[in-house]
C-alpha cells in the first residue's frame, strides 16, 4: 500500500523514492519502519503517517504537490508533503481500525455497518467541510482506505469487495463530485480514479501463514543459517540490538536484510549495518536454508512448497546504487530474463521491470538482500497459496501475478470526448500505463514545470 502510493504521487520507482513497502529496514540508522504493520503487532507508525508526516519525511524525491505549485488538498492519503491542506479523521480512530485488523477483530460481513465505512464517510465529510470553509482547491486528492481493510476481513472475499464498492465507495465518491457539480465546475474538472493494488483470496488459517518468530517460520530458516534474528517488533530494548538479520513482511513478499557477521561475531555485539553483507559467507547460507526448506522441508519443514521464487544480489557499499535482484536456482544467481527464458511464467506480469524498479537504484537496498516471493497466484488452488504475515486474513496483496498487478487508472472529464482523453493518456504509458504515470499526467494537465529537488516548505496544515 505505502510503496504504491509513494510511487504514484512522486512518479519515481521505490529504489529511487526510498519507500519500498509496508514494512522495511533502514540499514544506515538500524530503524525498522512499519507504516502498515504486517509482521509487527504495533500500529504506532501507522498513526505517525497521518499525525507526523512519516512518509513525507522518508521520501527522497519531490511529491506531486511540490511539483504543480497549486492549491492542493489531500484527504487521508499517506503521501501529502507539499500539499496546502491535509484533512484527516480522528488519528486514534484510524489507528484503532488498523489495530483491530492486526488482532483479527474485524468481520467483513456488512459493508455499510463496518468500521471501514465509517472511516471513509467521515473523511469525506471532513474534506467537504474544508471545501465549504476554504473553497475548492485546484487539486483535490481523496483516499478511501476502507475497501482494502474491509476486503482483508471479508469471508466472501471478492464478492465482499464488490459490495463495498457499490454500497460505500460509490456513494462517497458521489458526494465529492456533487460538491463540484453544485459549484458549477465539474464540467471543467479532470477526474482520475486510481488504485494502489489488488487482492488475492487466501485461506484465513495458520496453515498458510508464514509467520514470524516461531520454529516453523521464515525467521527460523534464517536462524538455522547461523544468524541472530531481530524480533518482530517495531521497537526493541537496548539489549536486543545485537541482531544480524532482519525480516520485513509485505503479504506475498518478504524482505531479508543481512549484516556482515564479521563485524558482530560475539553475542551482544552490535553489527555495522552500513557495511553490506558478504555474499559467500553471509548471503549464501541463508539462500540455501530457504531453498532447501522449500524443496526438501529441511531445516524448516513447514516451508516446504511455500515459496515461488527466491531473489538475491551481491551487496554494495553505502552510497552506491543497489544492484538488480536476480533469481537463485539452488546453485547460483541467474538474471530474471535468463530464468524466465528457461522457465516461462507469463502469469508474472512484467516481472523483470518491476523488480528492477524495486531493487536497482540509490535506495534499492531498502528492499533487502534477499527477497522471498510466496506461492500465491490465482492460477493455483487457494489451498496452495501462502502469505507472510503476523496475522491471518481472507485476502492478501503484494504478489507478482497478473490478478494482483492490474489496477484501474481512469481519466474522465464530463465535457471531453473519449478520443481526446485517450490522446492525453497515450503520452503517459499508452494503453497500459503504470501508476507512476499519474504524477507526470497531472503535472502536464496543470502545465507545471517539475522541480528537481524536494520543496523545503512547511508541512501542510491538518484539519
């Protein structure tokens, strides 16, 4: 979720904007981030997203709002640095919703009565109140997180998602468009609909959850390779900082970060995380532990048959561009292109390009030294799908397969012809634009000149 919105509202790839996922580890500072907690049980960072501009402080590239130089309002989105006004619901209410999700206390059965719907409706009212008080902005961004949260907890999965769209999201969007219509400007307004990701149904049980610090988890596979592994917690005590490995979960993906163990051999010794891991001595033992567990069930039996692909790359010193991820075939690393040539996987949408966006660049090391991709595609039975998380849900996201890779990207204008709108979009990815095209598209519609460096203006006022 967070990586998607960061890319959407900067136009930059994760390896360049510095935001690679819902959770990640920053080697230089030994800081673990969890703006959307997946492996950790605490939602503190999620609250900081709306109260403390967490993502704006982490982003390494300018946002859309810093590029267009117009009055811009943002409702509830995680990316709002440079906006004029930021409207939010009660921060405690939003954090409570995420905590209920983490604890498995949400039931996605009635969309209209759900906590998710209450958040979406309250945020809509907040932005409408802001329009009433301050007038219409030049750019209004409206984020509706409810459908994502509701779908995770819906036993009927995709049917529940459809009901939510029809009974909650559609009405909320209608209220916003109605405000523009009453103001007499809807015909002069471009409207864009875009999403962060899709969902793939999974079984909501412990048998398909690749968990955190139990003896059957990926954490255990790293321990079996001889590493001290960081606990799955947002904050550690000072006595727990001698870890040599970190895992961050994304749903269908997991990032594994490894230290150069020669810098912290003794227990209680803190590693030099600014140094990259040694490939033969540090990375290869973990790669083999995962590969063997996946193929033979040893050393971690529960991992057998759970992993689709295992990615890795040699580390580079701090300050250098991280290398593209490659695929481990059990013996060596091979390029993604070479691997797919020998083992065609047409269901993995644009795999090489997307992995390069994630891993190859100045902040590509934030996506780990090893990346695990769980078996999850919708072309296999639901009983054979697995996910990395600290909790169970009915759906997950973050896979590379087609179902989870296609999102809506719709450009509309009431008094504009379809041919004219298609002509505009043709310059931004043609028939299949990525979400990274939203920022250059909007910049173009405003006729703005992009800034080359991030704005130093104060954060937006929040209401």
